[in-house]
């Protein structure tokens, strides 16, 4: 039982909520960033020019785009801005 838990547990919701006060806004932002990462990987495999920026944090090959996006938010590599 010494395996490291990943996915929903990492990064924690507390560390994500420290970056933005609204869970809804946080989910929308992370989903948009995950789509950009996914588009980047698709373009990379097709050999076409990139219109999106790839992952801004270290990631493994089997990491999902949404997990990468959440790690970027916690690391401060991307910043969530509110529309107040």
C-alpha cells in the first residue's frame, strides 16, 4: 500500500482552490487548457505546425491532459483570471 495515489487526489482540491475562488471557474479553465494540450499532442503526431502550447510542467507519457492542466494551475504556470 505504499503506492502513490494520482488523479483526482493529486493535485488536491485545496491547492487548486487557492488559485481561484470559484470551483466552476476553475473547472472551465482547466477544461479549456486540457483541450489546448490535447490539440498540441494531436498536431504533434500529425507533423503539422503548432497553434497551441504544450505542457508547461514536467509530465509523463501516460498523464491525461486534464491532470497536466491542473498541475500547471497549481504550479502557477498558467493563471486563472476572473471576469469581475
